[in-house]
């Protein structure tokens, strides 16, 4: 019984910490209510609670080198969605990302922080679906063109 209580207590502490963090990095124009924050934090903690992994991720981020040379190598159609009020990665970071990925598309969400506010999910889902559909159409066009070129060479 004592161990279950300690586990529950540490779970609650982790949830409260996650909520506090999300209040700090969240969207000032789209704040989440306490219930939503609690539900999101609970799901996150229950899915993959790993404090050591979180610390390793922070260390890796701060120790990482300049990623711009790698971004230039990205060939996949890329949609960059970035909040205008992101306190973790300022808007300039999203703009730099889009600038260094050839033919990327940047969508700036006014008032969004370093989160995905539930109220914006439908809009962002439409952007992603449109982006994927456009990329798939281009992929099919290229494939068709290659087949036509190959057929022309074989005549």
C-alpha cells in the first residue's frame, strides 16, 4: 500500500510539473484551462514518463551543433508550423528552418507558443493534409513523367 501511494504521489508531482511547464511554454493567445492541461499532462505521463530521458533530451539539444547544413540536405516536402510567441524556439528559428530547407512552406501561427493548442488542431490538420496531398500529387506527376520518358526512349 505504501509503495502504491508513493508511485501515485510521484505521478501527481510529474503531472503538476508538466502542467507548470506547459503554462510557461504555451500559447498566450490560446491558453488551456486547468482541466485540459491536467488531461494532457496525465496522458503524457502515462504514455512515456522518463525523467532521465527528458534530461538527456535537454542536454542533447543544448549540445547540438548547427543544423543548417543538414537542413539543406532535406529533399522531402516540408511544412514548418511555428508560433509567433514561442518562448523555447523564437520565430526566427522557424524562419531559419524554412529558409534552409529547399522549397519548404512556413506557416506562422499568431499567438501560438511552443505547444499545439487544441483549438488550433483542426486548422493545422487541414494545413498538413493539404501539404501531404500536394506532395503526393507532385510525386505521382514525377513518377508518370519518368514512365513517359522511359517509354519514349524505348520506342
